[in-house]
């Protein structure tokens, strides 16, 4: 059951499901009283297998020219950590720490790092810890040269939750340090006649926004949020650009379709997030059929438009 209560100046969303979480985003509520887990997609193999394919060279390409050998880097919401470990190959005289809410995914990141050639401690190392960017991080003020977050702000709903994260990130960034974020802003499936922009894209966005009517997605709001968090947007300290992630090969279509269809199977937290916002079984079945047809369609393709931000403290 999903219960949404809208009040002036505050939003309170309560999800009462088996693996229940409660999010309270209330301006008047002290931080210590706020629940700080807004992530509803879960960590099933279907979901995490896609993240394991990600690399620093692709997901952090817009950041890499700014990484110095000696940098200390924090990767917030690192997931299975393939990007994190990749960043350590550039900060060879610094260090990289990945944090994530999920113990399970941090264990997976440690296992993957153990078979890489990146050291697990000392100079040039990568390390992983359970941590929540919506709570006080274990690091002193002005500690990191770079804070990176890939596909995390997308899951932090407006209005206040992303600001809470930005405030904590700004605290641990050194003066002159860089915050780099990358989040999907929109996506499209071609050919259009398969209706996946409605069936997949709209439904997935509705679930991420937890069914709150007229809620803006977070990624396009990043410049405004950064300004509010104290970054000097007018002084040229915030660079906004877009990248893209394209799937246009038969192998890519098979992978993406497998991921989408298994995420919508009974028992997957991702499917539950759709049901929680009122998406019907019928629409889920229509989506599954359309994804299967898209997979079989020669020359069908998919694009995610990625919002890429560099912000200097
Ligand atoms: C979509 S995944 C992206 C993982 C990885 N950054 C990547 O791009 O492959 C988002 C991750 O952010 C984590 N996450 C969500 N909210 C978080 C929070 N408040 N603090 C730390 N991690 C969070 C989730 O557990 C999840 O692993």
C-alpha cells in the first residue's frame, strides 16, 4: 500500500510494503528524525548485473580529465564498485573509497575488487564501506579532492532529500574539490510504435518518483539544487553537460531486454516498486510483451540522455 500525504512546505511519503521503508522529507523535521533510505529498486541480480558492466572510462569520462594521481576520491552510492575500482587506476598516488547503503552490494564490490590489480590498502588503493550520504559521513570536513556519484541523485526525491546529500558532500569536499554527478534525465526506445516510452519509461519514472503527482525528476534540477547548496553557479563553478548511453546492437538488446524482463518478475523489488505506485498487472504484462518484441526487432535501439555535472567547491 502506498500512502502519500502532501502538506504545504513538506512532502511525506509512506510505503507500507513487506520490505517497508518510510521516507519523511519534511523541512521542519530535524535530520536525526528523518528516515534516510529512499532507494526502492533493490539489489537483485537482474538489477546489479547491469551496474557491474559499468566502467570509469564510460560513466566517468567527463570527470577523468580532472583526476590527478594524488586525488582522494569518494564514490557515493557505488553499487558493485566497478566504476570505483576503475577510478583508482587514475588516482595511483591517492585513494578511492566507495560507499553504499547496501551491505550486500558492498560485499559484492569487495569481491570484485579482490580480483582486480588495484591494491586494497595504502597508496593507490580502493576500499568499500557501508555508508549513507543522507547521514553524517565518517570523514572530516574538507577531506576529499573529488566526490563522484553515478545514478544516485536520480533516486533522491525532491525537494529536500538531494539537498541533504549535497550539504554532506560539500562538507567533505576540499575547497576547490570537484563534485561530479551523472544521472539519467530521460530515455527513449525506438521504434516508437512499440510504446515503450509509455510502458517502460513513464512507469519506471513514476515508480522512482514514488507516485507523487507532478514531482520533478531530480537530474534536471541539479543546477538549481547546486545553487541552493552553496555552489557558485554564476561564478562558473558549475558545468552542466549531457552525455548518452546507447544500446543499438543485437547483443545489447538481448542484455537490456533480459534485465528489464527479469526486474519485472514476481519477487523482484523493482517490480514491487511499480505495484506500490498502482501500476496494474495488466500494464506490467503489456510492458513485458513490448520489451520482448523490441528485443526481436532488427535495428531497434534505446538511448538514455545523461545529465553530467561538474561542480567546484
Ligand atoms: C542505480 S545504483 C548505481 C550504482 C553505481 N553508482 C553505478 O552507477 O553503477 C544506485 C546506488 O545508490 C545507492 N544509494 C541510494 N541511496 C543512497 C544513500 N542515501 N547513500 C548511499 N548510497 C545510496 C543504492 O544502494 C544503489 O546501490
